[in-house]
C-alpha cells in the first residue's frame, strides 16, 4: 500500500478503531522511526499539561 492508501484507510476507520490504532500500533512503531528531535518535538505538542493534570486529579493519580 502507498502512504496515501494507508492514510485514506485510517481516516475511513470508525473512531474506536482509530483510537485502537493509536493505542496499540503507534507505540510499537514510534521507537523505531521517531529518533530525531523534530519527530519528538511534534509528539510533545500533543501533550496538553492541563489535560494531564485534570486526568490525574480525577483518577487520583492512578491510585
């Protein structure tokens, strides 16, 4: 498959399958392909510290 075919297939998945892709597949791929600062910087932009703080407070930091 080409990149565009994969991209289209992912966008056509339902939301739960897209989430599953992010939770199960990406963690396996990232250590192999994301080895430079530009890639890491992009990933860091996805982390919203306020959201993380609220989640930890709601879930008592995993206790």
